C-alpha cells in the first residue's frame, strides 16, 4: 500500500510537469501580434520565440526530469522506509503473537492448577465432612458412655454404702474409726520400714565414712616425716670452768640477784660441773636470759650495769629471731599474707613446748597434714593451712593473759582481721566452742595426728604410770565390770563386763560414761579409745 502511494505521487508529479510544458508551448506563438501580411522580420522573431520556448521547454523538461528523479529517489526512500516499517511491523506482530501464545500457555497452566486445586479442595471438604460425621458419632457415643458410667457410678455408690453399712455392723466400727485404725497401722508400718532404711543408710554411711576417713588420715600420716621430740622446759648453759660460777654469783650474790631481777629468769647453780640451769615459765623470757648469760660469760665482765646492757641486746636479738622464725614457718606452709603481729607471735612459739613437743614445729606439721586432707576432700588447702598454723597462736600469750589458749588465739586472730572460718577453727579446736564448720573438724584432726604420733610428745614415767592406773580405776568403778586392760600406751582401754549383769544397752552406757569421766579428769595428748566387750558363752558337756 505504501509503495503504491509513492508511485502515484511520482506519476502525478510527472504529469504536472508535462502539462506545464504544453501550456508554455501554446502561449509562445500567441504573444506576437497578428498581422495580415507577414514580413521577414516577424518570422525571425517567431523563430527566436520558438527557440526561447524550446529552451524554456528544455529547461522545464530538465526540471521535470530532475523532479522525476527526485520523486523517484523520494519514492525509493519511502519504499525502503515502508519496507523497514513492514519488517518492524512483521517482527512486532511476531513478538505479539509469541507473547499471546505464552500468555495463553500460562493461562492454560493456571487453569489446570486451579482445576487441580479445586479437585483437592473438594476432596478435602469431603474428608472433613466425613471426619465431622465421625466426631459427631463419637461425641454421641461418649455421651452415651458418660451416662452409662454415671448410672454405674450411682450403682457402685449404693453398693459401697450398703457394704460400708454391713462392714460397720460386722466390725462394730464406724467408717471414720476404721479409717483411723487403718491409717495408724499403715503409719506404724511405714515408720518401722523408714527406721530400718535409715539405720541401713546410716550404717552404710558410717562404714564408708570411716573407711574414707581412715584412708585420708593414713595418707596424711604417711606423707609426714617429723623429728622426735627433744625440747626441754629447762635451759642449760655450759661454762668454760667452775670458777665462772663465782663470778656469776658476785659479791654477796649481787650479780645473780641483779640477773634474776632484770631478766625474770631463775638461775640455778648447783653441783653440776661447768653448767648452770635457767628456769622460767615463759620460754621466750628464758631464751632471752640464756642468751644474756651467754654474752656475759663470753665477755667475762659481770656486774649489774653490764647485765642490763646484755639483756637489752639479747632481747632485741630474740625479737628479730622470733620474727624470722615466724616468717620461715609461713614460707614453709606457703602463706604470704599474714599480719606482722601474728607473724611475730607465731615466731615466739619457737621457744614454747607442749609435752616436750616444739609448738611452732607442731603448727607447721599440723598445717601440712591439714593441707593434705583438704586436697583429698576437694577443699581449699590454703584455708585449712591458715586455720591449722594459727590454732595454737594463743599459747604465745598464755603467760600474760588469763584464759585458755584457744579462746585467746581466736580473739587475737579476730583482732588482726583473720576470716571468720579461721577464727572459729581456732576457738573450737579443743571443743570449747561447738564445732560448726568442716574446717574446724579438720583442724582438730590435724592437731590430734601431729600430737598423737609416736615420738611427738613425751611425759615423765611417773605421770604415765599414774595416768594408766587412773584409767583402769575409772573403768573398774563401773557396775558389772570384770576386767580392764590399758593398751597402746594408754591410748586404748578395753573393758570386759559380766554378760549376766550387763546387757548390750548397758554396755554402751558404760563406754560413754567411762569416756566422759576420762575427758573430765585426765590430761592427755590425742584421744583415748574406750572399748566395752560383752561376751556370752553357752557350755554343755555330752556324756
């Protein structure tokens, strides 16, 4: 269609050019004036006009050709544009057709999905309707069952009521009385079974606890190796010669009186060759006096003024030694944060003994034992060492303050900011205060192990014999006792009782009474075990 239009436009342009040319040709002869008699000049003019008209016609023809060519060019361009437009239109139509086909396919798929979903929904609705009908039927069945159960429950209640009435008439008891009697029987049986279970659990726990405690204590004892006791309550100073005794006494006893007044130590000069004894209840003061006398003997100049000078120097030196001894003991047990006053008091125990055992060494040994037991039990070894190394700190002031060393030590520890667990372990290690913590119990155990091990403490033979005799007397004073045996150096006492006069319960009472009386009357290191044995024998002779 576009090509036809372009060709029509070109043809119309050509026709218009030809018409214009014809018109020009026709007008050219008519310009000259008509004359009846042509002359030669007019024919030449006509030729000129014809030539001009022909030239103009040629120009018009050339112009027409040019216009035609232009029209053809434009027509070709229009044709090419029309062809491109047709191609684009065809491509667009193809794309539109493709999109239409894709949309139709998608609509077809969506229609299929909708149909499948509609079918599934219809099936689900059918299933739901079926389930709803089932639920309705089940609900009706449940209602019927509930009504049946109600009827049966009512019948059972009537039967229970009739049975209760019959039982009450037969037993002569009301329902409440029978219930109370039954509850009492069940309660009694439950209590008995509970008591048996508790007894078995306690026995098992006691056995396991004794086994574990024995293991822990044995391991702690095996890992400790300490020296035997060698300390004495009297200091001995050896002299270079017996003539030094006279110089120590001085003129009319002036020097010895001045020495005893300044130092507070009793100086004993007897027949012992080349030796004098220094006696004092305060071990630190006795050591200061010994060091003072040693300085005076080495110097050789002994008079009251020299005694005072030597005493001041010895006292300062002993204080430094006490501090050093306390620091060494703390380093040995691994404690670094201790108040300086407590360290100094701890060092003073270097010169204090208990039953011949050095107190400072006893504290260090007890601390190591407590740390081992704490490690075995999963507790804090540092806290146990701190409790144990300070448990006898009060012995450093027992000569200056009234009261037991446990309470004195607890007050000192509290004053210098020790933790409450440490203070309680100190004040309770001799049961003067009720034990409330595990740390206090382990402190008691470590103290007993250190003081009760063989060779740790010593006592005189006379005191030892008196203690054994008193142990036997206390046990023999009980009713029904037949024989008494003191064993293991007085650490255990076995009491044989008459089985016809003493039963098992009385045997336990005798053991408790003997142990209590021994605690009240005797003084001893460690602990004493009291064992009461009751043996029954049935003897017959076959003839």
